[in-house]
């Protein structure tokens, strides 16, 4: 019996039973009843996890883990890549926030921690990221670089999880090459400077997949516990992590049936670990869960270009273009990826399917729901894609029986080609709201920001007119039409505020554009009656 574990379990069980819901609400500075069923859910889950700890203290000695030869890490190349990655992700970190970052700062990062931990009004809440960003704000002040620091940390840390996963399925050489490719990846740098939870989701996706494969191989309960913890933190970062865990569960179930693994002791442990990840994540979300079910889960996506899967492909090709035609990138890249995945499947079918199933499940579900198909929703699969691409490129060389030096040269060419795209990350801000603001304000005339730009300028120009709906804009336009008007993301404006869009295109002309690195994120400055 583990007395320490038993003691902790008993204390937590007593706390779950004896603590009234009102005390939990008071602890988080909330009025009695304001969190509705959240405290009750929290206490039920706390009691459940306490009982698990108590039962765990009476367990038999751990099943003998299968012996595995320990491998030393290539510290020097990983250290160099880490240092380079950190530098590349700190450059221009203090540029203007883009739309989603502004929403996150206003709604989820500016409030104190007690509000952050008990609020989930929209899917824009990435809870773990919000908590870490709030800590950075308290330490360093409310500014652009501070709220992006957690993204930088997770972005750099994901290099290590990518290497560990790559070594597990492909060996040190390919893992290092894929890590080098990630280091100088335009997209990875972009998301590592994005005050959202996507780089954290990538980190936990890679870490959980590595732990799942390692725990299956070693049969270690310790690794399965860390897998559960990693899965829970990933879900606390972004709910898309559920697709990763679901993929692992589906693959484990197929393996169990095909191999008749239920005859083997401990066959249930992987599924119990995934269930524990889910209940731990539910515990972390418990106090905010009623609000999420009431408002955050009910978000809708109006029909637009963003719900068209072909738009996702076009946008991905636009950002991936490396000086070649889109068709060439699509055809050659597709062949290399297919070759890499098929060879990986031959070597390790479970790993191969774990690389593609999360993206297939998430994409299929969002398509069926008519949800916006933004490329950032698939960023968590980026590590898998780079590993498959690097493996496919080297396998292509092997198929033609060329010397291994040719393969290394081809891999180096891919890394150099990717590095050449890095300067584009720093060319513009993600969205240049401050540039547009400074340009317009020199004329000292009334300005209106419409659509999503109205929300952005609640942060960057709170004195402007900011009608956020069709009706509000039409009322403003009828009473006192402004000389200047600013908007962004026309796809959204057309779909959500069609009457505003009609007036903008009829009565205003674009006189200045402020481009950004966000696709379709240009900020448009218009003047009423101005000629092109």
C-alpha cells in the first residue's frame, strides 16, 4: 500500500464531499449560483479521481515493463536547432495583434485568473494558453510580445517532441532532418508568434502520440499516466485534442480485435488511460462547462468561402508556394507524401494511421457540421506531415538506388527552400490595424470601423465609431455617414453583414490597403465618394 497516495486520495475525497458549491464559487470570486452546475460537476469529478487514487494505493506491484535499451539524445544538434528556433520566433514578436488575438486578449487574457478559469463563452477560449498568457501579462505587462510568449515556448518545445516521435518511428537521422525543417518552417514560426493555443496543441499532439507508442511498446503504467496527463492538458488547451485521443483509441481497438489482445494481461490499460485523460480534462473545464454548453457550443458558421473545402486547399497552396506552380507543389508533394506514408505503414501501421486519422476525423466532422474550415484547425497535424514528407523524400532516393548522400542533399534542399520563406513571416504584421489607424487619423475626420474591424478597433482605436452589426451601421449611416471607413476580412463581412457590405461597395472606395501575413487579412481604408 502506498500511504502517501492513500492520504492524498482521502483528503481529496473529504474535500469533494464536505465543500459546498457556494464555497467554490466564493473561492473564485463568483456570486452564489452564478456557475450553476459547474461546482457540482467539479466535486463529482474530484471525488471520482480521489477514489481512483485510493484504489491505486492498494494496487499490486506494477507489471514488469518490457526492457528497452535507452538511447542518448543528440544534444548538440538539438541544442543548436532550439537556439535558432527561439531566435526566429522572437524576431518581430511585438507587432500588431490580429483579429483572433485581439478577441483573446479582451475576453480571455485581460480578466483575472479566477474569471479565466470559470469562463468559456466562445470557442475562442483556449484555457491553458489563456492562463499562461495571463501570468505573462502579470509579470511583463499587457503588450503584444507578452501575450505571445506561451506560444513561443510551446513552439520551441514542439521541436523536441517532434524529434522524439520521429526517432521512435523513423530513426535519429530522419527525426533530426524533420526537426530542422520544422525549425525554419514559415507556418510554425507564424503560429509560434500567435497568441492562441495552436502551438501548444501541436506540442501535446506530438507528445501524446509519442507516449502512446512508447507505452504500448514498453508496457509501462508510468508512461500511460503521463499519456493521460498529456491528453488532459491538450484538451485543456484546445478541444481538437479529442480527435488525437479518439484516433489512438480507434487504432488500439482495431489492434485488440485483430490480435485478440483481450487474452493478454493489461489489455484494458490504454483505454483506461484515454478515459482518465477525458475525465481529467473535464475536471479542468468543470467550472466553465455550463457556460460552454450554453453559449460556446452553439456557435454557427454562415455559408461562405470559409466553409468550402476547396478554399482550404487553395489557401494552403498559396502559403506553401515556394516559387513553383501550385499544380507542381500539389502533384510532387502529394506523391512524396503518399510514398512516405505507405512506407511508414509497412514498417509501423499504428504510427502511420495515428499520423493521418486525427486530420481526417476533424476535417470530416467540421465539413459535416458546415463549420468554417480554417487552415489553423489542421495545424496540429503539421508535425505528422513533416515526418511523412521527410520520410517520403528519403525513400524516393532509396527507390532509385541513389547514394545516401543524395538523400541528405535532397533533405537539405527542402530545408533551404523552407528557410527562404521565413523572411515573409516578418514582412508584415499578421494584420496591420495600427498602420491603418495611424494613416486615417492624420486627416482628423470621423472614422467608422465595421464588421470584425469594429471589434479590433475597440482595442486599438476605442474612440472610433464601431457599429458591429448591419442594423447598427445602417442607423449610423442614416444619421451621420462618416467620411472614412475601415474593414477587413471581406469574406466575413459579406456573409454576416450583407447590407453593410452593399453600402461599402456602393458609396465608398478603397484608397489604401494595409496587407498582413494572415490570408485575406488585409485592412482596407475607404473614403466616401473617393475615386479609385
